């Protein structure tokens, strides 16, 4: 019987620099559209946007970049 498992989540090494830029731009656009006022809102939006495509360090870097731009 075949197992019903999802394919493994791609690691950060599988995510190309172009895909990282795309994810960051999408997250920034969503944060801007929502007019986020707190870092937690930004973090939640980025979490939904990247959806396990990046590692924790990259996730934090994207949050820092997007929050820096949105919360000024």
C-alpha cells in the first residue's frame, strides 16, 4: 500500500535568490496593503507569505527588512 505523505518541504538551499526577492516583494506589498502597525502583524503576514520555503534565519531577515520599511 502506498503511503499518503506530503513531499518534503524544500530547504533554504532549494530557494533561489530570485525566489527570495520575489517572496520579500510579495510580503512587503501585503504588509503595505494591510497598513500594518505592529511588528507582530508584519511577522504574521511574512509567515503566511513564505509558507515554509525559507529557513528561520532567512525568515527573520525578511521580517526585519519588511518591518523596517513598513513601520517607519
